C-alpha cells in the first residue's frame, strides 16, 4: 500500500513481481475527483505508471465497490500467469473511504487464496501428440522454468525424466527443481547458466519446455535449441505457447498436471548413451570452474564464496540472489544438495535481493534466509537494515564487495576501445565501503572477510547472531565472471 505521493515508488516495485510471476495486490491513494487537474500536491496519473507492470487495474471511488473489486483483484492476481494487480482508492491516503465502515459481508473465494487458483487438465490429444514425439526422440531434454516452481511441479519433472530417459536442465528461476547430484540433472541453462547445460540443449533432438516463456535468457537469444528440433511446450498461459518457436506441440495446462499426464502416456525408455554423453559436458564444466571455486587468492574470487556457501547452507535455507553477476554466480556455482533448499533471483531489478530476502523471512520465519548481492546491488536498498533491525527480521546478507559495478566493465571496454579511457572509471568504480561498519551503525551484526579461510567462521557467527547480519566479503576489484558457452 502507498499513499498518493508514494504511488510511483510502489509502481517501480511491481516490475520484479510482474516479470517473476508473483501475485501481488498494490493499493494506492488517489486525490479525490474534485482535486484532479488542479495541481494537487504531488498528484500524477497513476494508471500509466502501473499499466506495464500489472495485469489488472481498478479504481475504487465508492464504498460499495470494495467487496467487488477486492475479490476481482485476488481473482486476477492468482489466475492464469500470476502477476500484480493495482487498486487506486479515492483519497490522498485512501481516506475518502477508509474512515467509513462498510456493512457488506466479507467474502473470500477459497480458490483465490493460493496460486495457481485453478489447475486445468491437458487436452488428451495434445498429450498423445507429445507422447509420440517423445517416443521418436533419442536425445530428449526437459527445460524446467519458472512455471514449474509456480505449479510446485518439481516431483513431476523428475517422474517424467526418469520415465522417458530424459536429462533435465533448469533456468535460474527453477534451480531448485532437482538436487545438484541427481543422475539426470545437467545444470542451469541460458545466458546466466552453465556451458554444459547449453551444450545439452544445443544437441538435443527433443526439448520439452515446462512452464517456460522461452525468453532470450532461456534460449541464448533464441539460438538454442537449433532450428528443426522437435519442441513440446507446456504452459498454463496459452499465449506463451508458440510465442517464439513455430510448430511446437503445445499443451495448455497446469504444468504439474501436464507433466503427470505425459509420464502416464509416454512409453518407458532409456537413453544411456545420451545420459553418458551429456554427463561429459558436466564433468568438463566442473573441472574448469573448480579452479576458481577452490582459489585461495587474496583478494578473494567471488567463485570461492559460492563454494563456501555450498558447504555451509543449511538444509532448509532460502537463498535470494540479485540480478547480474550475483545471479550468474549463485545460479551456477552454488550447488543445492538438499531437497528443501530454495533459490530465488531477481527477475530484473538490481537491488531487489536484500528487501526480497526480508520478505522471504517474513513469509518463512522458521527457515534461514541468506541474501547474496554485490556492493552495487546493496547500495540500492541498504537503509532497509533499519527496517530489519526494528522489526526483528533476521537474515544474513553476503556482499560481494569488489568496489565496482563489475558487470558493466565488458561493455565499457567495448565502448572505450580505441579511445582515451581516462574517465572510464567514473562509470563503474565505487569507493571501498566498509559494509560491516555500516551494518553495525544500524545496530545490526556486521563482519568483514578478507581471506577465503575466514568465510566459514564469519558465516557461522552471522547465523548464530540474533541480529540481521551483513558479511562484507572483500573480493578482487572488478573481477569478471565467465559467461557460458552459447551457439554462434
């Protein structure tokens, strides 16, 4: 909720839940009609601000609209692709109505207290077509995306993969679909993925997209799978099916229901050669990346943090990552080895991870919540340390502090090629902030890590503290993270 003067701030906060398929109801105050078009204090039109980041908007001008539009908001937010909705309430703080008492009955539709609100079953004919394609394949792969997590379909993915002898890759948004060491798991795919997983998709003769919008990140700019590859696309939203690939076998359904139906309809198969071949990609990738994951370099390499986190994450931890290098590092190099571990990364907004981790802790107060961000990301919402301390929201935030916005350096080097680069540092260099002292100034727990051998002790101390905690890890200045292999 936000009063009228905060409406634009709240609208900006809707981008990530819109892209991340999260059901959010945003409510704002709005100057009453008699104050409109008169330069009322900080009043701007709210509808344009929310149009791009919500799936429904409603204006509440009278008390008797409340029961109808509140029910509509929950219905819109939880059906189809879950996304934010917006209600604009008359009054600078909604006060044209909030000081009144409605005598109407409060009705909550049980279906819309969760999402997906409805789980439609797949068309049997579509399932049969997909089963026929599966039977013809010798190199099948299931690409698990965000819809698998929304639909709680991880077990269904595993069941189908084991039934048809397929390997599984996941986008960062479905990282927790399988534990790292599952025999069929080949890692994280896409622009923020692993080379090994991208090689798997590029060589597959059948790709089953489970709950995926086939974005440029997932498909490497729509270069994988290669042209002519058979595709089965499962999604709750029919608009997504075939959006980026023509001729797909589309199954419009709840993702879990479709996967279960496919597992029942498809013939059992084994593809041992395909499994062994794809495992060679994983083995080669791990051998290469373990050089940096095991590095004792000082200042630290950020990859080493990921190795330490793999070993230290509690079995039921929720790991929240920022976008950019933070997502690439944690998505690919932190291994989830326990079924109860969860991973969420920013859908697009740098700085999202820290406030999101506070929200995750409020939603799951009994589970440990760890945030991984860079210094550039942490600067955005650092003052929320005060909120965390005041409200007793105990999280652990790990700051990859390389005194720079390192991901921008590649493009800057291209832009400055052949030119005087004297001012290039203005675009990505930061002062070397002591985030541990900043946390302590907010009466939170703060600790600095300079050497890899000290991370474990610092993490254990942060976890043991009853305060919101920040671990300031000093890493190599502007260190670059290797981008994955992509088809040319």
